[in-house]
C-alpha cells in the first residue's frame, strides 16, 4: 500500500478521486426509497463491498443496494462500536483493526451513490449525511493502492443550491470555517452565516462525538486531533459575532451558549499562531458586545 497521501490530512477530497470511485450513471426508474429483496449471501464484508462496487460500475443498482444492505445489516453494530473509539480518521497502520467500520462506511457510500444515480436525490443525500454524522472515521480502499476518507467524499453531495458558498468545491470543516472567518473580516455577514451554518450542519455530529470523548481541555499536542470540535465551535463563535453585528442579539446568544453547553472544550486557532479555549473567547466577546447577563 502506498504511503497515506498527505492531501488526505486536509479535510478535502479531490474531484479526480471522487470520479474514480463514484462512477456516473444514467437515471433508471425505481420506486423512491424502495429496497429490493435479495437472499443473504453469508459473504464477508470485504467480498460484499467488492461485489457491490462491481454491480455499481455495471449500473446494476438493485444488486448494489441489496449487497450493501446485507453488509450494513450484518456489520453495522460492530462498525459503530469501532467508530466510538476513534477521533479523526482510521490510522493508516490500523486499517485491518477497523475493517467493519471501513466496509460499512463504504457500503453506505455505494448505496447513496446508487440512489443518486437513479435520481433519488433525497434518499442519496440522506445516506451521505448519515455517513458524515455516524461514520466520520471510515476509510475506503482505492484500486490505486491507497485509502480515502468516506465522510469527506460524502460531504461533496450535501450542498444546497443558490448561495455563494454552495459553489465552492470543498465542504470540509476547515474550509468552511476559514471561509466564514474571511467573510466576517470583510463584514459580509450574510455569507459569514451561510458558511458557518453549513459547517455546523455537516460536521456538528462529529464535533459532539469528539466532545464526548473529553473530560477536560486537551493537551496542546492533542488539540488538532479534535478538528471537528474546533472547527464547529469556531463557526458557532463566528456566527454569533455576525448575528450580533446585524442586531440579532438573541440569535448571537444562542450561538455563544451552544459553545459553552455542547462544545466546551473546543479551541480557536488565533492569528497569533496558537490555540485559545473558545469558551473564554465567547465570554470575552459577549462582554465586548454587551451581551453578558442577558
């Protein structure tokens, strides 16, 4: 296996990579949300995934969905247990220790793509959202000899139309966070809120999961491991600031309270080049904006 590509350390997925694993297909007529019945094969999860990819590449969506259904039904409980032990992606050297998680996450992705390619966008996007929320660490094996993060690929399919932010090519938490901060610096509060809300929508589930793994503020060297917690917390902070600047103090208070209540160990990477506890920044910002005690 080739060394884990550096670009996957960033929360972004190359469009080229997506095209290599998510092959395009023509729309076919199926009942929305219908699940074809298929006799269970008793095959290993790896075999089920290989067969599902093959069926998907042949546009045999009925078989692809049936195979992935079987994989999910048999291995999902273990996959979720494995996910609960992780912060961030499955480490490269431990791929074989988390095979259920990797295969179930991949099964969800194949299934989502199968629905999308048939025109069932609602079901496909629902499954992509499920991957981001419940299987953020899962890795899929590429025929080129490396692994890619399934949740990062799934984020690509969760954009809404009609906003400036929806046109960007990267739905990672770090990109959306940086986008929100940039808009705030430019006093473009509308797009600040759009970017921050999109980050919260896509990555809050992972952020909450990472928060639950902590009983105290993490050591400085471990802070980057909690990427979703930090990025989502920052987006709540940025969104609260933008709301206050537009006069919506009640909304600002909601955003700030979310940091204290749900993401109390989140950190903010400041422009000076170090991490600051977000809960402290929230308190300072509320005092600055005259929201303390409200």
